[in-house]
C-alpha cells in the first residue's frame, strides 16, 4: 500500500469512524477514584454505592469460582486447603500455596483475560456485531466462538499461554455480552444458556428478520432513559431471542443499519443514534444507570448469568486441558519457569561443561522441591543455526540435551543470540526467568527490539551471562587504557589474518578457538556487548560478567527459582553508593546482587554496626560467617549475590543499608520473596466509541495521550497494609522524574493514577510505590521492567488475533500514529516486522514521515510456512523507531488452522477478516 500525504490519515480516521464500538458490558474503569465518571455516562442521581459489573469484575469473579473449585478438588502439595466463604482471589491463593507465595503471575493472567475482553470493545471487533451477539447475528457469533475454541485449547497444550489468554478473553467477552445485549434475561430465564460457544450446538428460536421485536419507549424524544417494557409481548410469549442494533455496527467494513419499516430493538443509550430509528429506545443492560442502559434494572441479573456462563466456559477449558496445564495456563503455579539459552560454538566448551553440572544439580533439587520450576526450556544457538526448543517439566530432559551437545562451529566474532532468544521468549510462559550464556557479540541486532517486546509482553526478565578468557581483566571494554587501543587493533588485525589463513588451509581448526586461547577479544566486539546490558536493564535484570573458569559458580543463580519482587534497582552505577533499603514485615527473604568490579561492598542490618556481631556483611568476602540467615548465592570477581533469610532475623525488619564502591560500571538489584508486589500497567480512555472503557496500552505509553497508570498492589487482601503513601517514576540513574498522587491513601487492589505523559521528558523509567505495612514499617516496591515514553503508537485495527493455513500469505494492516505533542514538525519512523519463528515477513513501507497526530496504515505480509503444523502458534511483532530514538511496539498472535479445501470458507476461518484487510489496504488513495 502506498502512502500519499494526509490522505492516509483521512483514510485511517474514516475506517475508525466506521468502527464505532458496539459491545455489551463495559470493559473497565468507568468510575475512577478521584476522577469519578470520566466518560460522562452516569445519571447525576446515580448512587455510587451501587454495584457496577464490568467485564473486569465479571471475569475475576468467574475465575475465582473456578480456581476455588480446583483448590477444593485437588489437594495442595503442602498442607491443606481450608476454604472460607467470601474468600477473594488472593486469599484463596494464599490459603492454597502459602502466604509467602506471590500471586502476581496469577493476577497478571487474570488481567490479561480482562484486557482482552475490553479490547473486544474497540476498533473493528467492537463494531462487528458478530463478535458480540449483536444485531440478531446469533448464528455468526456462535460460529466465531466455536471456531476459536480449538485454537484456545491447542495454544494451551502447546504452552503458548499468552495467545490462549488473549483468545479466551475475546470469547469470554462475547459470552458475557450475550446477556446484556440480548433479551435472554427478559424472556424469564433464571439460568445461563449452556449452549453458547459450544461446538455442534446452535441457538434456536431466534426472531426472524421480518419479525418486529420492540415498541417505542414512552420516554422523551431523545430516546434516552429507562424503558423496562418495550419488548413486544408476542416475542416474549413465543420465547424468541433478539438483540439490539447499534448505529455503529459494521460487518467486514460495511455499516449495518437498523432495519427500516420493521420495529427492531436498538441497543440504546445516549451514544446509540439508532435509538430514534424504528422502535425508539433500547434494551441493553450494560450499566445500572438509566442514562446509558434502558434496561438498567436488569443489570445485576444479567451480570450474574454472565458470571455463571463464564464459570461454565472456564470449567470446559479446564476439563479439556486437565488440571495440571490449567494451573500453569492461569499462572497459579508459584515457581516461574527456568529458560536457558546457550551459545554452543567452539569457544564455549568450558561453559557447556559447567552448565551440564548445573543441570545435574537441578535434577537432584527437583526431586525434593515442593514446587520446583514450573517448566524447563533449553534453546541452543550456533552459527548459522539456532534451536530446537527442548521443553519439559523434568530437568533431566534438559540435562540429556546438554550432555548430547558438543561446542563446535562458529568462526566469526558474533553469533545469533537474538534469534535464539526470540524463539525462547515465544515458547516461554509468562514471568519466566531467562538466562542467556554467550561469549560473543550480537550478530542479529535487527531482532533486538523484537526480543525486548516479547519479554515485556510476558513480564519476563532476561539475564545475559557473558564469559571471557581467564586472563582478561574485564569485559566491559571501559577498562582499556587509551594507549592500549593500538595494541588491541593490532591483535584484531592479526587474529583476522590468522583466521583467513586457517580458512584457506582448511585444516578444520576454529578461528575463534585459536583467538580466544591466547588473545583478548577484539575491542570492536567489546563495544557491541552494550546491547546485552540494555536488554537486562529494560527487562528488570542484570548483565553478569564471568571469567571462563568461574562459569559453574556463576551458574548457581539458575538454582534460585523463586518469584521475587524488586525492592530496588540501579543500573550503570559508576560512583560510590549508599542505598537505604526498607525491609518490611512481608518479606520472608531478600537477595542483594551487585555486578561489576567492586573495591568495597558492605551490607548493614538495622541492629548492628560490626562484622563480628553478625549484622554487618562484607559482600567481597566469601567465607563471611557473618551470622544467622546469611548465605552466599554466587561469588565471582564480577558478581556478589547474597541472600538474607528474614525468618531467622525477625529483629532486623526495618532499614538496611548497602554501601559499595565500583571500580567500573556496576549494577545493583535487591529483590525479595514476598506476596506483596506491584503490577503497573498503562491505559488510555476510549472515549469515541458507543461503549467507552479504559484500553490497555499494548506497548509503551505515548507522550500525547491521556493516560492512566493502573497500580495493582498484589497481596493487599492478606497483607493488612496500613497505607500507601505515593508512587513516582524513576529514571535509570535513580533520579525521580515525577510524583503521582494517590486519590486515597487506603490500600486498594488497584488504583488508577493520572499519568502526566505530556509533562514528562523522553526517556526510560520504572515505577516505584512506597507506604507503610501493617506493622508500621515502611515498604518500597519497584517495577523492575522499564518503560519508554514514546512519540508514536502502533496497533492492529482488526484485532491482535490472526489465523491462517499452511502456505497462506496473510496481509495484515497495522496503523502507526505520530503522537509527538512537543514537535509540530513531521517525525520520521523506521518500521520493522518480525515473527518469533523466522517466517517470511515483509512490510510495504519501512520508513514513514508523519505530521503531528497523523496516521497511516501499513501492510505486513506474512507467509505461513507450508510445513507448519495445524494449531501451532506464532507471534508477530511490529516495532517503530522514531528519529529521536524511542521505540514503540505491538504484537499479534497467529494460529495455524487446517487447510480448508472448500471454495467457500466459514466466517471462523478468517475469510471475512482477510476480505476486510484487503479492502482496507487496496483502496485507491
């Protein structure tokens, strides 16, 4: 598709205008603490104490019921489960897995379901009545649900939990919408409809197209207000199903109007213009307020049936995949997966041997652990190959894969580390711990932003472990003196000359093997290691340097598999530091990890001053013998990591102090095993649609958007927090960027804070929350993952669910918008698209220039490999780098479906979707 000036923006806006969302039940966040009714959809007399059921609350309650049912049926690995009526999600989780376990992965999975359900309200999905049982499109809605069902189940079985959560969220949205959009409740049904979404079943007794279904509401001419009795009695007596039409309805990009001359029902509400056409009024039950829902009096009843239907559907998923997979899919399992990505070129022979020993210890630990890592994944990479993926719940299979390898090949100084990492991140479950071992620079830097986007989307932290020859004094490259540069250049030239000679001789020796046996790594390679440091920093981890003979010691970090909250994180530290760390009463143990060369590093507890009294710990002395509860996790010239067991030091709850002096660039991460953590996510108000909601930002927050930061504090239901003081943004140097005011100090599960995007300078940041715990001690939590304030936004206007058959060439529209509010001049963006499996992916434009608030639709063409197995999954990532250097990204989930041999495909195969995509992309601009 070509772009021709502002006409592209005009086309994009026109397409979005067609796609005025038309769904039932609102997504989330219509009544905010402090800001109140941000969309102006509630009546002035609305009682704020009335229970409002959004997709968020409906989905959470359905999940709670299913999870409690599982907890009652399946005994925990340790102790017993004592259920009490009225337990919340967090309380039930803590009762089953223990109060010290973090519910963050579980609550994150539930949030993904909710956000997908809310996303179904926007764009073309929100406008298409087939995705919501709207406009009497019951048969087509049922087809979409039944067509998606096998893709959900196969994605769970394949371990692509992120894709399955997204698709299941879309399905739950439609199932819930059935009850607020249709007249099921008004027909007198006291129970939910078990046929919704079930393969082989259809919805019978649906009103015919020529049947009138509603009469005028006896309300004012605007058609807004309560209208409890507008369904025709003949429809009620016959028990016929109907649903409301909406002015914004569109199918395959073509507007669907309410039939004229036939008294059909409207959806209704102040934003539905069809309420004045034909039968005036509407029948929606989305909110308990007459200003938005004509049948508001039935909101509670519709919501309860939607909860029952969602619970039923979730139990069907549970039955289809089994309890073990269901637990992992929902993030219930308390220990994260362990992922190892390993360079297997010939210079890595010592590292491979060390990791074989580490894997053997993991096998031994697995047998005795109550909750060992949820899964183990291993991805090797060489040159020019990478993979395959070894994935198992048993570490002995990883051990066998490692022992079968030999360190061979390579030849140049860089390797395909990002290709292997991209593959590993696609297969890794959310919240996994990924460790990347290599001694080589990045050969495929074009995939770096794709890898970061995949890690961000799954809340995965990536720890690169970089190894070097034993006789080399540091791998950062910053320790080299200026006069050494000429010698290094000579070494580089000599090494390359020797390498060329070896290649010509063809004696089978490795270029790298000879080079690393006697020479330092060339300086030009050292400079390229900065990408690993950036990768670690942006995913909430550290880059760890290791001498070649200390890899086994360094690899002990793989044996620490607990889910940990970040208490403090600083990167790129070059000067002496004194950090005060509040250790609150909810911390069962914490770790201090300092990387880089250090001249000193001392940790002080609140109770002591001297090393001899067991309260002052010298991190640079391995055999510290400092006192109870102190343990060394890993100790090398470039890494000091220790653990403090607070169950043995209860008198030391309070302020700890870490003082260290780096000789070179250093980093520090202080993390804790605790149920209390934070889950910050960004949301923007969708104010233009008929069904307003807060929509989650899929990538990075944008500078010009009205944005809310949703700060979810996990463990609130069991932690008895006294208050939350404030949240603030912190840049990578530790400087505070902006203070965010909490509307109330009382701890809540989630609170929406106004995010001052327009007032912030560009740059990366983390989110910090502070307060007081139930014992009166200060607490501090940091997000770990970094965000970047960007000046563009990317999106898939047809939704992030894509499917195709082996051999298909998919044309997928992507919108990019210039959101740089500070600059009236045009901005240039460099756009790229890659998938996780190395398929053929191309863009019609890789460079676009847009004026402020201008948009354009790009075309991604993706070829599904002819050899792809049906129901495998893939991830498509699109990134855009501005001329300022910030990177925005978004991603879609691809499912491979069986080839359809008939010329006429059903709606569930994606034919209608591809037709709309073609129509969008082929218009003559």
